[in-house]
C-alpha cells in the first residue's frame, strides 16, 4: 500500500535528465520544476500508480535481465475488471541494487518521463518547442499558432476551446501523436465520455496497430462491438510486452472470441487464464460464459461454484436470468443439481 520503496529505487537526477531530454522547455518553468522537485518528487512518482483506498493490487508478469540492464512487466488490477500494465526499464547499481530508470504506462499511452516532459512544455509552449513536437517541416505560422493554442487549452482543461481549435486543424496536424494522445488524456481527465469516444476514434484512425495505444483503444472497441479489432489489439499488446502469459489478457481474449462465435477458442483462452491465475475473478466469469455457450454445463457450474465461494456472489435463478448468455444454463440438470446442493 506504499510507493516509498519504489520511489527509493529511482534516481532523481537520472529521472530529471530523462524528463528534460532534448525538449525545449521554457527556462523559467524548468528552474521552478527543479527547485520544487526535492519536495514534489515522491508524489510525482506516486501519481503514476492507481489511487485506491484498499491498496494497490498488482501481479508481476516477468523479469528479464542481460548484464546490468533488465526489464519487468507488472499488471495492475483496477475496478470494474479493468487493468493497466507498466513495463519498467531497470539496471543494477554498483551496490547490486535494482534501479528503476523509467517505465511505459500503457493506460496513459506513453513513457512516464515523456508525459512529465510534455507537461512542462505545455506549461509555457514556445514556438521552437512546439515546432519540435511536429513530425514534418514547413509548418505554416497559422497552423503553428493553432497547435500552440491547442496545447494551452489542454493544459488548462478548457474542453470547449480545445474542441473548437482541433476542429479547425489541418489533417496533417490532427494526426500528430501529441494531439491524438492529448485528446484522449484530456477527455479522461474531465470524464467526458462523448469527447473520449471521439478522441479514441481518432486514435484508431491514425494509429490502429500501435501496441502503445492498444489498451486505451479497448474502451472504444468493446462498447462499439468492434470485437475483431479488440482481439487484435490485445494480441498486439501481449506480443509487445513479450510475457510468458497473463490471465487478464487471456480472459479478455476469451470474451472477444466468444462474441465472434469462436466458442472453442474462447474456452481455451478461459482455461489458460485459470491455469495462470486461479484467483482472478474475470477468468472465472470468462470460463462460465464460454462453457455455458459451448454446452459444457458440468464445468459451467464449477465456475458458478467458484464465483460464489471465492468472490461472494449469489448466482441463483434471478441473478442469472439478467444475463441472456447464461439463460440456457438455467434449464439444465447440472444447474438444478448444483443449486440444490449449494442451498
């Protein structure tokens, strides 16, 4: 429940160097950030982790090393069966202690140091700094001005002004990574679902195959029933992370293949999820739906039993009738026998 040891495993001077990098940050902003960092640093690092009153629930998925350098992948379990992944860059110091250099946050769609660095650029965006964010030459002055004002609107969380500006941007500026990602992050910050749907649609339009955005795009693909795209996105993220296995990903792949009608494949993913992590609730729900849809009612009631005993559900007839995918299970002998034994 504490990030103190993690903060201690980072090196403030090295992180600062990564944050500044080659970015053209306003000197006043830079000096103020450096001056406040001694007091702000622990909170700055801690802000990257889930904020939960019940503590942080995480699963270490892999650790690899070669010489003094290494990497680790951690999954964070969030409310409502959501998940995030961090991929850490590591090294050993002279005392053989693990140092955390930086990390990619897949729910933010960026590296931690890049996010802080861009925040500092947005604090006082000057023309040379803004021009450097754009991936083509010869930006017109009018476009550069709009781009700068867009960053300011995002900085100040002025959603209406942000939308007005972005609608007037040329296509070559709208597709810029900083614009696409900023739009998504702003919509999430102000909790504007309509704006988020539009921003994610832009992300899917310009960067559909980028694993860095795969996790973010699931919030578009599943609600809009783009299940094939959801499946591909999860698979891309799994390949990018290069992990031996993750129960949460397998459970989500099970859900995607089930709605695509690939029932046997869905059951296989669910079984793999349970093999990897028997205590993951989403894995049991995936197994229940895949087994019930496939007519494997004996194993479906095993999942029902686990959900009741491990996670405190009461899965009687009124509860299951609300889920059309489980309605067929109610009339089976297996369910009747289990319900009678369960009481």
